[in-house]
C-alpha cells in the first residue's frame, strides 16, 4: 500500500537518521464504546478497506457484535523507498455490558503485555529481530453526546493514558452542530484536566516557527472530531470527488476542516508527530513500565532473600520477642491503671456514704430542734 506523504521523509535530519536505518514500525490502536465508527475510521485514514465495518442496523438485527476480540491488522506503507510497517489494533467496543471492566481490561492488559514482551526479548542473549507490538498511539473514541465524558470513559482513559500516548477523538462529528461541538470539546478538556487524565500533547518547542505554530493549532483542536466514510467517494461536481457522508441536507466532508479535524489528526499521526509518538513510547511509557517492573521485582527478591537469611531470621525473632514484651508490659500497666480506678471508686463511694450519713444526722438534729421549739 502506498500513501502519499507518509511523513517520515519529512522528518528533521537527526531523527530521520535514527529510523531510516531499518525503517519504522508504527502501531496504532483504536478503542472506545461499540459502534462509534472505529473500523470505519481506520479504513478512511488509510484509504483502503483494512477493516470491515458492520452497519449498526445489521448488527442489532442479526445480533452481530462487530469487533469481538483484539484484532491486529498489518500493512506496509512506503514513501520514497522508506518503509513503515504498520500495525492496526482494533479492539472490541465496550459499554454494552453490566460489567464493562471485562471488556476494557483486556485492552489495558494487551498494552502492558507488549511492554513485558519487549523487556523479555531485551534480556535474551541474542538480541536480533524483535517482535514489537508496543502501542505508539491509542485513539480513544468518545460518543458525540454533546454533554460530557461518561464515568466509563474517564475510568478507561485514565488507565490508557498512563500506559501509552492517548489521543481522545470525538466520533461521528457530523451528528453535532459546530456550536455544540465547540462546547462539547471545551467540557471534555475541562474534565480531562480536572480528572488528571494524561493525554498526548504534541511538543511545541520546535526548531522552526511554522512547525511550532502547527503544533499549537493541533493542541487547540484537541480532542479531534472525526467523520468516517465508506470507500466510495461522493461526486460533488463533474469529475470532482470527496470523502464524506451524504445527507438530504448536504455532505459531511471528511477532509473539510470546517466539518471536522480529520486532516489535523491524519497529519499528527502520519506526518508531523509519528516519530515523536514512537520515541515517546520508548522513552516515556516503556521506560516507566520497565522501571516499575524492575523495582517491584527488586523489592520482591529482597523480601524473599531476607526471609531465607539466618541472620535476618535471628533479628526478626529478637524483634518479635521485644514487641511481645512491650505488649505485655503495656497490658500490665493498663491492668494496674484499671485496678487504681476500681480502688478510687470504692474510696469515693465510701466518702459519699459518709457524707450522706452526716446529712441524715443533720436533718434529724434540725427536726428535733424544730419539735423542741414547738
Ligand atoms: P465495534 O467494532 O462494535 O466497536 O464498532 P466500530 O466502532 O468499529 O464501528 P463501525 O466502524 O463498525 O461503524 C458502526 C456504524 O457507524 C456503521 O454503520 C458506520 O457506517 C457508522 N459510522 C462510522 N463512522 C461514522 C461517522 O463518522 N458518522 C456517522 N454518522 N456514522 C458513522
């Protein structure tokens, strides 16, 4: 498959050298609720039928749940003799079940497993060709409700954002008016910030002003709104075709920037930021995973070493003895204190009885005096 302007050839020289030796592997994941147009979007992005989308009506009529397990599709892009091995990971849509955790947990596990597999391969003595399916970008599809993010979205996005470059997407942009879309975007941005969800942000400190400005405009448009279309293009004028969705009121065009952010997203993924996505996966997400894994392995092995070392065993016994004695001493102190309270109460009761007897005496004396007076 050949796609014009894939982008690697446009990269700054230094970074270009890093990848040009062996070409590049780029892994893109799509995730989100079912029926939001993930498969359709993949086909629109690569201008080819890589995935077979299932029509909503058909799926409900026939009980079809389009993507039922994690599917990996491989393709090769080529630009001026430069090859990109492309992996597209389509995930089952979720949100239909009572317990949705069952449907999104495998997605999170899949990302972790790829980091894990890379760690294991790096530990092998012969570090030849590696099988690398680490996710460089995960497009998270948000339902175009016009309200805000759902608790389920927040939960899943939090998990994904700490594991890979998460790019939130508003699906089916043709179903919202421009004003509704702007308000929806701003509410989503607020929730992302308030909930501390980590999303991918293109770097803006770049060598030239034009690239910096482009990166800023990408950030301002996030979360990107997209429209997915079928393979057939629509003829808008004799001999002039566009990708889009035809409605009685007009055409929602995929590549029209007034209709959605498809072009910006395609540029980010396949041109300006592909290498940054690849490198940040290695330098940020993979390294964090590796450090965490090594640290927990270290803590685990230290604990087990301590448990099996006779010297630590003696120390542990001595500590146990010390604490048992401390507890016993405290118990004794508490018992004595309790005893003191009992004794004191006895004394107070006695005093009270004496006072009551004196009062009784005095009352009788008063009575006698009063009788004597009469
Ligand atoms: P799962 O595999 O179940 O997760 O579904 P999916 O997210 O892959 O959705 P799919 O691509 O199968 O599309 C579902 C339906 O939505 C199809 O009928 C598509 O034609 C339709 N669809 C896809 N993209 C758009 C869009 O941008 N706008 C509108 N209005 N409909 C769309």
